[in-house]
């Protein structure tokens, strides 16, 4: 599979459409292996992003993900 190409998984329910990404998606190449990003589009067309660690814990912002990585001793460089 080419880097940057990733067939995102689309999940649809009555109130929103969700797209699941991992580190093979070009917009989320910064994610560590096993982490997922969810883009949820609600009927008003607003986009919400959530991130999930390998254990399934949810983080509502990129900075929360970086804070978690720093807590476990990872060095975070955001360019």
C-alpha cells in the first residue's frame, strides 16, 4: 500500500458520519502505531476530531495526545 493512501472507514448513523484514520492517512501521519483519529461530521456540517489510544481511551484534542505521550516518556516535536 502506498504511503499517504488509506481507505478510511466510514461509519454513518442518524446524527453523524464518522471517518476513522490511522497513521497511514496523510493528515494523521504524526499518530503513533495503534492510535486512531476519528473525524465526525454532524448534520450542521461541523467537524469534530477525536483521538483514541490503543487501549481505547479518548482524547478530544491533539495537544491532549501529545500530553499523554509526554507522560509516558516520549519526546514530542510538533513542526
